C-alpha cells in the first residue's frame, strides 16, 4: 500500500470535485456473456459463484482505479484488494458476509473460500471485517435477471469500497448472458474505467 501525493497527482482536480459531492457513488449495470465461462467451469467441476468471484477480482486487481481508498485527508492505493462476499447456508434464508484472501490459483482460491464460509460461525458479519477498506463487496441475486440494482450504503463520502453484483443468467440468441453491476466512487472511477473493467472481464471470461 502507498499514500498518494494528491497535489502532484494528475487526478487531483477530479478527486476534489467528486469528493465534495453529497453522494459521489454511481452504478453501471450491463449484461455480460458468460457462455464460455459457464461451460468450462462446469466441465472442470468448479462452482460458478466462487469462480465468478475469482474472475472478477483477478480483473479488478489489475486496475488501480478500483483500489484507491480515502483515509481522512489522505488517499491510499492498495496493492491487492480482497472479496467480501455474501453466502447463504443451505438451511437458512439469511445470508452471511464472508471474506477471503485474493491469492493463488482459482482452485486454491475456491477451496479457501469454501472453508472460510463453512467455518464462519458469525451469522452475518465477522468483527474483523468492520473498518477494513481493502475489500470489494460482492453479492449475487441468482433469482432475478435484473436490469438495474442499488446497494444499501451509508452517506459516508469517504466510503470507496466498490460494490459488485450479478443476477440470474439467461439465454439470448444462442448465448448465455448475465446482468453484472458495478458501484464505485467517482473520485477515482470514471466511465472509461468502468468500460475497461467490463471489457477486460469479458476477455477473461471468453478466454477461460
């Protein structure tokens, strides 16, 4: 992690402009093509949800814009951000938030994520998640092919943790599509960066 020299930073003007907004967060939702990714995760016996978390986080960690965080009057850039994802026990409708390290291969990541989820006794959020800003919040709504989604958020202008969500996938013209949503802080993430995230994620899914 490093601290940014804000005044020497090429993004300083944009940062200050959006930071003063009452609600500096925005959301983009679009369908992504998971045809190849879904086929190959099934062939390899990989659970789709954990595989998708790994795919998204692999791509997102290549983009600094999604790893900046505001700490007081400072801006820091994390080397790596990690997923905090919703997971629902089979015997309950109440989900819990689970965090694991973003590291290793997809196989080792899935193994660790499963173990963390199964061993977590906290019914919702573990205390060690509170206050961390090196996270990305992830959820899935596999019952609805939504066209838009919003997230609960406190009106804290310094909350820069991205929120990701995806919904029920569906067939369209021989392809399997899935709604995918990204919510981010405009002090760091513009439309061009959102576009790059979607494009790079699509390339990852196509090449899996």
